[in-house]
């Protein structure tokens, strides 16, 4: 809640997904130059548009950004991030997905890499994404 006299922060709903390959590695994508937080590594995803369900957003974004097709039952919710940026409050559910059709490739010129969940700790990620890492380590590292 905002303090008395303070304007409420705009709420932004973004969905993200950890794509997990057969070796237990997770795909991260570099935010391109010119965007806010450029150069930081993030989980694929994007803004939920009015009228969309979060799973529908992910299916759309994964096709647009990575050229893969995901069936809705393959998207398992894991946790969510909640982070106050200076100009908006971000709510970001994180899903896990282990099955898709096609090979993820950069459709928008963004750099991609597969990393072990533990190695996510060494990556420069947006402040909203970093608190999600322990959940992935718990889920995926044996
Ligand atoms: O990706 P997009 O620029 O549409 O996301 C809107 C905002 O949400 C970003 O400017 C960034 O501040 C935040 N964001 C984030 N972590 C992500 C994706 C977006 O903090 N994985």
C-alpha cells in the first residue's frame, strides 16, 4: 500500500518461464540494447495484454521470441516475483516448462544461453528475477 499522500504505483503483470532442457539447464535471454535493463539476462516471457490469460501470453511470447510451440498443460506455475521499481510495481508469475515443439532460437536478435540453475546466481539479472533463482535451484538441482 502507498503511504498517505503518495500516488499508487502502476501495477504491471509480466509472465516468465523457465524452459528446462533434458540436461536440467534453463534458457535465459539477454535484454536487447535500447530496452530498459538492457544487457541483463531474463527468463523468456512478456507483458500480459488486456484480455489475455497468463498462459496464453506465454504461448504467444514463446512463439514470437523463440519460435517454439508450447501446449498449455506443459506450463506449470512455480512461484511469482513481486518487485517495486521506481515507476511501477511488477508482479511476475514464473512457470516451468519441460516440453515444447521446435528448437528455441533467437527470433528477435536477442542473445540466448542455456545455464545450470546454480549458474543463474552468477548472471546479471533484473532485480525482479533474481529472487526466483533459489526456487529453480530447489526444483532442478539434485
Ligand atoms: O520486457 P518488457 O520491457 O516488456 O517488461 C516491462 C518491464 O518489466 C521491464 O522494463 C522490466 O523493468 C520489467 N521486467 C523484469 N524482469 C523480466 C521482464 C520484465 O523486471 N524478466
